[in-house]
């Protein structure tokens, strides 16, 4: 039985199928993304979406979609699907879909009368090329396929309207054409594995609508340019391959390229394999010598905090320590540059956020647990020492070590934590002063650094760090632990934030916690009662003032809800890690039950991945980015932890 398979009943029900999306990426920033019925519902959707460095740092939709038409005895059956005004869908090709499966490649089976046609899509690794394999499984009479390319040539953040500036010229190449709509763009090469006719019939398809943009209050109507169409005959049992890329390809090699790419994929046959594949989709290698993780799809870039929170789960938890080392090898020079000169990195965004270095130490700590302290000390011991020294000397312009051993950061006028939503440039949640996870991470970093110094027999340094850690621990408990058995979220001068938020769980989950066992259990109990849902932890308790559980409406409304009650799966990773540390073997069944809610998500929203966030109230509808690195990575860490307990 296929793990990811949908039948005709679901596929023809657009209320269901249009809310399920499929994503395929390469490792240099390009991707293919659409719904499972190939109807684009976002301006970010497209068959070939790729960076165009000559223009800007964003992705660009080159080829929006490719409509297929089956022709028999002069009768035409269009398999495409677009949404137009008045909730009109045309040409309604979804009604011919009999099933969709996604275990290895996204594969649809169409039935048109006596014709049965399969369609499989793949995105090539390290190359900006989308490929489709069409196989005629059944036909009782001569069959012709027609292909109509819908071109966009635009930034993912904009929409195209009919214009006279479009370049309609094209050049015939081997089994296809190449064309470029606007100056500055690369040429788009569209080719087939066999000879085809191209009929030049330029036209604009006007008023195509993207429902997801409409929901957010953004412009949502677009005009797409179709230069003409391709036609070719196909025989029963024959496969035809289509390629769309920024460079030409030898068409006789298309079959081998497709087969080799398909053979390299891990089948998405279970929860773990889905998450593993999804984690690998975040790998980003803009040059041969660099390695990063994108924060998510379809709109996120490389973000520092996300990078270091995600890296252990996306590498170590799928037994790929080499990838971890490559990412750190790329990141460390940028971090050193920032610490020495204050220079921000061009690729790793938000590297100046005050908690980034704390997450770097945490990330390296996970490497030590996976690959051994000796190896960790050899590779990263000196760098950890540099980070601790940098923080202790108050060299960061918004992270100050106070005399009580706690870290202070000013977040009143700029967002400084992961709860970073803003309106008009000002933080919606001005978490400022002594911030709970900053200081839990700081205590953990001091203890881990002391351990690394002991590993190198630097006993004096280790003792000094242990002394500071003890001061931090005492101040942490005195400052954050309140009389209601949970931790304040932040304290700034005389202001104390009583909101019940999930950030306190990190003080329980970290390997070195400033809390004793009873304090940990009390905090865990509060989190369990007020924040835990089947999809993750709420960003705010329903009992706290300002609770907004639904991520709906305009972008402003969504920003106001972003961290005020929405659910974040990555936080569940820390919660379940804390649960296992407290309850050990007796907690395994609870953790396994908690993961069921996320297992169910593999067949909703982005197939085989986890969305950025969920509503705080039932039915916990997903929202935000369709595939989010921190969520995927943290759940992989939990699965790895379960594996260690079950051995």
C-alpha cells in the first residue's frame, strides 16, 4: 500500500485537492511547486522557479505550467486546470485524474475514454531543470499529445500583466525551442525526447487567479503568455520526456537523466522517509564550496537562527555528519567576520540577531553528542571558546552580560527573538530585557564550553566557566521562576511578562538546565496543560491576554496572530525531548502518540513535509510557508531520540 496516495474522489474535489501542494527542489535554490491537480494557487507556484542572479536575489517564475491535451479522432481533451474570475475553473482537467501518488515521484494517472496516461515530475539535482515523463499506458487508436507552455518570466513577489514589451521571438533547437521574454533573463529551453512540431500561436491568457494570494489580501490576478504549442504522436507503452531548463540538453539523454534522478530518491514510504526527503530539500549549495540550509519554501532564504536550530536535525538525525561539517565550515568564517568587524553576511541573513551565537553553541553540542566530544573539540573547541569570550566581553551591540550572570537584550524597538513579527517596523511582541530562552541557552553554553575545556585539559578555564555558570543558574531561578510553577517569558526592569509561552520549555529540554528536577516537572506540567496540541506547542496560552489562535485574513491580521496563539511544531521537539529526559522509558508511548498528529500532516498541505505553523484551536489548520526547516528538523531529532531509547 502506498503511503502517499489519493484516489479519484479526493482529486476531483477541489476543496480538498487545491489545499494539497507538492514541492520538489534542487540544491541551488530552484524549485517546482504546485497543487496535486497542477492548478497554481500561489504567485510562488510554477513548474520551473529559479534564481536569476543577474536581476536580484529572489526566485523567478520562468515556466508557470504546461497544459497537456490528449487528441484522438480529432477530439481534444485538455488536462490543464486554471482558476478564473467568478470561481470559474477551466479547462477542468482534474476530472480525468484517476489517482495521484507521491512515494518516489509525484505521479498522476489520467483516464480519457480509452486512453490511460501517466505523468511523473522530477526536479534535477544541482541544475535548474524540471522534467516530466509521460507514458501512454493504454490506447485503442492513434493518439496525439499537445503541450501548451504558460510563460511568466517574473519575480515570485510580483504578477505579470499583458504588455507589449514581451519578446515573442524564439529559436528552434533539438526537439523543441528556446525563448526569452525579457532582457536580463536567461533563455528558457523547452525540449522533448522525440521530434515534435511547434506551432507558433502567441496569445495571452488573462485573469488567472491565485486563491492563496487573494486570501491574504494581496494582488491575485495574472496574465500569462503562451507562445504556441507542441504536438507529437505517442504510441501505447511509449514514454515521452519533457525538459524545461536554463540550458539545452541532448534529448537522447533525457531518459537516462530522468531515470538516474529517480533512482537517487528515497521512497516516501513512511513518516521518517518523508521527513528525511523534506530535510534534504532545504540543502542549499549556491557554489561548490558552500553549504547552507534554507529556512523554508517557497519564500524563505537562509536565516541564521533557523540555520543553526535546523542543522542538527537535518543532518545528524539522518546520519549525515559530513553535511553538518560542511554547513559549519561555510558558516564559521561568516560568524567570525561578524564577531570581529560587525559585518553582516550576504547569504546568512539576520546573523546579527543576539541569540544566534547561543544557538550556534547548541548546534555544535548536538554534534558532540552524535560524533563524540573528542572530534567536536578538535573541530570546534576553539570556536566555542571564541563565542563565549565574545559574549563575556560584551562585544555584541545588543547582548549584554550583567553582573548577575544573566544576558540582557533590548527588544523594545526591534524584534530580537524568534518571535519576530512586526508591524510598521516595530515588534508586535516586544520581548526585551532578560529573555528566558536566551538565558537558558547561555547557562547551557557555559556548561558545554566548560566541558570542552576539560576535554582539552584546560582546567583553569573550565573552572572559571563553571563558576560563572553557577552564578547564572542561581540568578536564572531567582529571576524567572514564579510562584505559579512556571517561568516568566521576559523581565525588563520593573516589567514582568506573565504570559504563558513555550520558550520556557527550553530550560527543561537543554542538556544543562538551570532547573532542578521538581522545577522541570512543574514547568513541563504547565506547558502540557496550556500549550500542547496535536501539532506542536501554542505560542501563547489560551488563558493569557491577547490570545489569537487563527492565522487568517489580511497580512496584517496574520502578523498579529503569528506568535499570539498559533502552533509551532519545532517547539514540540524541545517539549518531547524534555519529556523523555524526565520520564525516560515510561515516556516513550506518550511521545509516539504525540507524533501521530504530525504523521497525519504528511498527506495534507505540502505533501511529505510540515508547514510553518498551525491554528491554535481545532481543527488546527496549517498555514504559513508550506515546508519549514525548523519543524522538519526538530521532529527528526525526536525520532532519533526515540530510536536511542528503543535500542
